[in-house]
């Protein structure tokens, strides 16, 4: 009886202790870490999650979606242990929610990683994990030794599940594969791609996270950080990214349509993107308005894709600013980090300005035609492209913002290369000293 009484008192005291500790589930948190063990559904896994899962176990809190840290279908002391292991970085496996909303379990640690995703390798570098990358999907970066000194030397094994070289992948003995299922548009065919990967790479842990859309980038970078044991680096990046992101949005989100200049983004010659696409997000965030909104709305399948526009439509919409995508129209070595020669991008800009049908468009008449490099549009580039566009479209709102300085911060902190963006490279044309003088 004495022993039972002692056990009963201990349980009561334990419950009182747990109730006293802060363990509040996130109610409206934009950044919910998609890792099982994040019991209180905030942006990290810490002692609050341990407290929360214990409260669930003792019936004091409702079970949350990510509380089952061991992902075995039940809440029990094994989840306590798993959360403790995650906190100290000693877990042997980790279950996360992938881009398809499905749980995937990876074995830890990951010391050898194949990056098939177009942007996945950039995120790997941002988190200073270049040493674990053993292959990439596309050979695009093999021609970019200045911007990717180590990554440019990695073998390319193909990106898509139905075309990649599985024999070569297996010969590299990776611990995991980061797939090309890493963007909103890839979700539609993602299940079939994933099925093929699992068929050809049995028992291989797969990492499929959205590495492209800016609105979910921080969440997925944090999740990726937990997967590859770069939590601190992921947190540093997200703090930097969200800080500038929020600053720019806070100054433009209240602008009326009349205060937003009309923008034509030429992805390729007379091809543009809907406002739901990541290639539109940067200039909309910067305070611009997509001329395609009158043609393609949120319910259209083209809202998040590329589509043709007639020259007559562009003339009718009369954009105030035209931004041209360098990377889809020019060789990779003739813009960006790889060259200081502006002649090719200048010719691209001049070609558009010489089109007779556009002669009376405001952007052409007023000299507001700009060529912009992919480095300022993809992954963290969304933020930098937005800073440049905000500076030229709304200079009065951004007198204290230096886009070139933000770009340099990114290079120094997250690219891990010795490069001065004010002295080298072709990222915007006309060059920033012209933009900033407007």
C-alpha cells in the first residue's frame, strides 16, 4: 500500500510539474516545422515539445499532428526519448512531412547526399553542407566554377525519376537522395515520380521539400536543416531571409492598385508568368502589379505557370516597367557571377526596346526596361530581386535600403565564396549604379 501511495503521489506531482511548464501549441504560426516530434507545432523542437507530448500522454492535452515523434501510431514514452534525442542531435532516424503532405523517414546521420533538385543544391550550400553533396541532377552548374567552385565539379546523374542514372547514383553510396519534387508545379506528378524513385532506389531515404516558393521557403529550409543536421545554419538563414522579407512587404502591402506600377515580366520572348508563380512574387512583393492579372486569374491552371502573351496584349496593358529574365534567354556564362561583360545582356535589352510594336509602351519610352539574373530570382534570390525592384519602382519608400549590400550579405553568409558583387558579375542591367541614381 505504501508503495502504491508513493507511486500515486509521484504521478500527481509529475502532472502538476508538467502543467506548470509552458507548453503552448502554436495557433497561427506561419512557420510550423514539419518534423514529427514538433508536438506543440511551432518552428523548432525543444523542451516545450517534450512537455507537450507528456501532457498528451497523460490526457491533459489533445494529440497534435506531429506529436508522434517515433511515428509508430501511438503516443508513449518512446516519443519522449525520440524528442530528447532530436534536441541533442543524436536521433538515429527522423520522420518529416514532404511536399506531398506525406510522412517520410530518413536514417541519420546523412553524410553522403545526392541533390537532384534544381534548388536543393543551393539550399545545401546555404546551410554550409557542401561537404555532404556527392552528385547533382543537372550539369548546368558544371559551367559555373566562379559561383559554384566545389559544386561545379560534382557528377550529374539526371534529375527526373524516369531519366536519371540509377546505377551511377547507387555507385556513389548515398545515405539519402534529395529529389526534384521541390516546387508547387511538381506536386501534380509528384506521386508518380516518388513511386519510381522508391522502385529504383529501394530503402533509400528520399527528401522532397519545396525549395522554390518564397512563401514556404523558411519552413522547408528549417525542416531540411533538421534532416541534414544543420539546424543552427538553417535558423541563421531564416532569420536573415524573414527579416528583409518582412521589411519589404511591410512597406508595399498597403499600396493600392493605382499606386502599383504595371509590370511585364518577359520570361522568354512574349512569354510571361502568372501571379501565382514564384517568378512573379518578387516584383509583386516589391510593389508592382502583373499585367497578366487581367488575362489569368487564380482559378486558371496558368496562374502558376508560364504562358504566351500576344504583343498586342502587352501594348494594350502598357506596362510601366519591363523586367527580362536573363537566364532563360542567354547562355549561363554570359550573365551572373561568371562574367563582368555586359554586352550580351545589353543586346538583349536593346532588342526589346527596338521592337517597333513596343515603341509607345511606357516602360520603353521612359527607359524602364531591366534585365535581371536568376541569382536575384531563385531561392533567396527572390528577396534580393524584390529589393532591387522595390528600389527602382518605389525609391521614396526604400531610401534606406541598399539592394547591393543585401546581395553581398547573402554571398558572404550563405554562398561561401569570395566575391564582391559591386566589382564583379552582371546581375542587373542597366547596372545598379544606374538604378540607384533614378
